[in-house]
C-alpha cells in the first residue's frame, strides 16, 4: 500500500489535487442533538470562511443570534395587553401518502419567536413567566426511524426558554396559565386540538377572550432587522443567479419542465434549502395564466416564457419574475407590450420610499397601464375601461416579503412604508388566446417582478443584478448561444 501511495504521489497533478483538499478538524466531544444545526454540531474548525450553509458561534439559526430571538420575545410581550397569554403552535407535519410526509416547513411565527425548526411543539408567552415551551417527547422507535428530536433540555439550554415541559404535561399545566389570563392570543394558522380542546381554552373562546395573534407577530415581522436583511439579500442573490443560468439554458432546452428543474437545481446548489413556491414556468399562452403551475409544455419557437420563482434561504424568501424569448429575439408585438411593462416596473420602483404605500403605487401602475394598453389598441372606449383592464391584470402591484411569500398578511397595503420593509413590484399583463382584441397580442403574458427594500433615503432593488432591459436580454441569450456554438465547433475539430 505504501509503494502504491508513493507511485501515485509522483504524478504532479495528483499531488496538486491532494494539496487542494481542505482539512477539517474533528472532535470526539459529545454534544446535545438539538434536532437542527448548532455551533456544536457544526464546529467552526470545519467551516470555510465563505460557506454560508453552516452556523456561527452565538447563532441559534443561521444568520440570527440567540440574543435576537430573545429580543423578539421581549418585543412581543410589550405588544401583548396586560395579563394576556400568547399560544403559538409549530406547523403540523403534512402527509403525501399514509407513510410519506411532505417536506416539513416550520410556521413563520413559531420560528420567528422560538428559533425551533422541528414540528410537534407549542410555545406559550406570558408576562408572568416569559417563554414556556411544551416539547415533543422522544420514543426509541421514533429515534430509530427519524433521529433525535429537541426536548425539554434543548428548550432550556438552546432555545433559552424560561420554562419547558414535555408535551404530556400540557393538559396539567396550560389550563392554569389560561385560567390566570384575561385574554388569549393564538396562531390561528397552526391552531391544534392539543390545546383548543382544553376546557379552559373553550371557555375563554366562548366568552370572546380569544383572538388571532398575527396582528402582533405581523407587526413585529414587518420591519426587518439588519440580520434578516442580510438573509433576504442572499436569498435574492441566489434566485437571481439561478434564474440567469436558467435563461441561458432556455434556448437549448425550451421545455417548461426542464426550466423548472434547472432553476430549482441552481437555487439548491447555491445554498437554498427549498423553493419558496412551485416555479411558474409559462411558455406562450400559458404565461397569461397568472399562477400557472403545470409546467409540462414545450415553449414554441418565437414564444415568450414567463418564470416566476423564489427560494428559501434559512427561513427567508425571494420572489422575482422575468419574461423573455428563448429564441433570442422579441417580436414587434412582444416588444411593444414588454416595453410598457418594463417602463411601469421602473417608474413604480422609483416611487418606493418611506411614507408611500403599496396601494398608492398600485393606483399609479393601474393608471399607467390603462393608458398604455389603450394606446396600443388593447383597451378601447372610456366606459368600463378599468373593468376591462382588471380582466387583463387582476393582480396587485406588489406585496410584503419576508419569512412568507405574502408576508404579514394582516397588514393592509395602505400602510405607509418604513425603512427595513421589503416589498415586490410586479406589473404585468395577461392576454388570453381568446381575447377580443388585436390578434397580434393574443396569448401573450408578461410580468417583470423585482424585490425592493425601503431605505432611509429611498429604495434598494435586491434583484437588480438580473437583466430586464430588452437589449441586455437579447445580447445575453445570443452571445451565450454563439459562444456555446463556437465551443462545440472547437470540440469537433479536435
């Protein structure tokens, strides 16, 4: 074996490969398995400086420190009325079949408050005791099949709860907490019979003491912290890079299913844990279906393809859309419509600043698009013009973005924007094939969506690295394909 090793090392190329292999330090120290990454389970000596997948010392989840989670809980308690109790259940496990679960995603409110990424827990917050976590109990059979889960010790040591109990104690302890409270707030989205069937909860509900907690948590989550903005920027960057690679891929592989697979692959290879939603890949007339998700058609030569995609990076989401012709050139009709949508996109982005609202930007976009579509002969007459317009674009100009795609849903779009809020700007037009209007525009769907961070002085476009100008898109597609053809010719000559 030693002789073989010496012979292998004589080759300079093999020696270089060995020199390029990084070294990791390993430790035999036993650590508590928290059911999710921790600094102990992912030690610093194994972490490269540019590796965004692992967790830093002091962080409870990647990018967010334990101190920030504690601060969130304190701020939530400040919003709660005196003698009020907040109950937040984790997301349930959803099953695809009897034995096959869907990939688990934690409820945003539960994750925001606790930092716990596993199912089966219930968090309770109150002025009297702070954070109390009821944790699922581990059974040997479950450990064999699913691995270790976080329990009471982890809730106290890792998640820094003031109190923690096994779930079997909930029926014994929670009724007393509810009985001493004059008001209850709970997460309606993940409400579970585990606590809702308790007599104390039913009595409070029947007397009108129970309300939805989202009015408080949405308020907290609306303005993002610097740490959250760093994760949102990275999520946007990953999605932009992934969609750019997919655009370059589209001329050679003009199939909706392949483009969907390509963008998901590129996102995950860059560190995303999952897609934010099933990618919308609408070729030709499918682009006029706003939430088209079949992704099973070939994009015909000369047609546009609309891709609305987003990914999740450690709990924070991206959401962006581009529309382009895989063949490399916009037709005259496509270009006319595209220019209108692009101009609307850019003008609406310019309106993003503290004090304005999504609703105000939406009204501007409606007026802009109505006027433009009328000039193109798509909308006609003065009567019912807005009704006709809404048939071609029934969507809002944008929404809040964060831990959910449509973040902070209880907050209205008429709320004045503040620095630290992230929104989308996504004008579009969706003309079905059966549209009673100029034939050359039938079956065209176009949307251009960007993520915009509201800053102290105006805005920052988080998705600005992804081309959207016609000349840039056409040059990108054709230069790339030209380069690919030259590379293929060079291979053939060899």
